[in-house]
C-alpha cells in the first residue's frame, strides 16, 4: 500500500509537471503571436501608403463579410454573435490596445488559468496575427488596384498570394474561438464574474481586455447553442475559399 501511495504521488507530480509544461508551451505561443501581430501592425503604420492600403482592404473585406452573412446579422438570436465575429475577430477593428492588455496579464494567466483557457486566448491572438499577415500580403499584391477595389481584382490577388494553408488555418481558428466562447457562456457564474471585474479592470488599465470578453460573452449568450451559427460561418467561408481558388471571381463582392 505504501508503494502504491508513493506511485500515486509520483504520478501526481508528473501530471503537474506535464500541465506546467503545457502552460509554458501555450504562453510561449501566445507571446510569439503577440509579437508577430505588433510587428506587422508597426511595419504597416511606418509606411503611410501601406497603412492606407491596409485600411481600404479591411474596410472592403468588412463589407464583403456583412453581405455574405447578412442573414446572420439580421437574426435576433445570431445577430449579436455575427456582429462580434465580424468586428472583433474577423473584421477591421484595431486590436492594438487589446493586445497590450493581454501582454500585461500574461504572468497572471500562467498562475490562474488552465492550459485549455490559455489555448483559447492564444487562438484569438493567432487569428489576429494571421489576418494581419494575409492582409499585408493582399495589399502588396493589389497595389494600385486598391484605389478601385472590386471582386475580380480581389479574387486575382487572393489566388496570386496563394497562402491556402494559412487561409484554412484562419477558418479553423474562427471555429475554435467560437466554440471556446460558447463553452464560456455555459459555465456557471461567468456573467456575474465579468460584471464584478468591470471596475477593477478599468482601474488596472485593462478595460479593453475586459470589454472584449464581455462583448463576446453577451453576444454568445443570446444563442442557446452556437453550433448552428458556427457551422454556417465556417461552411460559407470554406465554400468561398474553394470557389476563389477554383477561379470564381464573383463571390467576394
């Protein structure tokens, strides 16, 4: 029995070490993605012409997304989640301050959050960095055509830069973050905790991070089950990807 107890202790230590290793791996990934997103934004903002092109592209893509998912935006139950996705996760919103807030609380995340929760944050930041990377590649491919951007020019540039694996990863991350937000909504007392965090977050200079979490929670709370919503978003974006790479120039506009 004593040997069994010793084995149990050793297994417990090994499991804790494994969990700590997982946290370290996720935090390293999170930090790398934060650094990448910052470098990409700074490189664009250092060049006024590049930044202007980036903003024009992002505005055009926001309109395309709103057209593709107009029915979801108009839905009483799915509308808030669709709006959150198209602005905070997959749209044109500037996330500079959110990234700064996340960077400030990385040490706290390591102590307090399980590896699975850290993975969710890392997914959201990776999605942002990947979107920045793809947008800058598109700006370079489009060049002067950005001043009169249309579906055909966008489609040709989309195929020119290729990055198919990155596009597929982008859609996978959208699904992963959405499922994580859905799980968050169904955890007891999360809504109360977010409400209680509002003032402390403001005093700590973390308002943007808190507001991001609150917006996501409120958006997904209107749905009893996010499965249908996520399935529609993901299937449409995958179908669009397939059509674009197949040479269809009519869908994005």
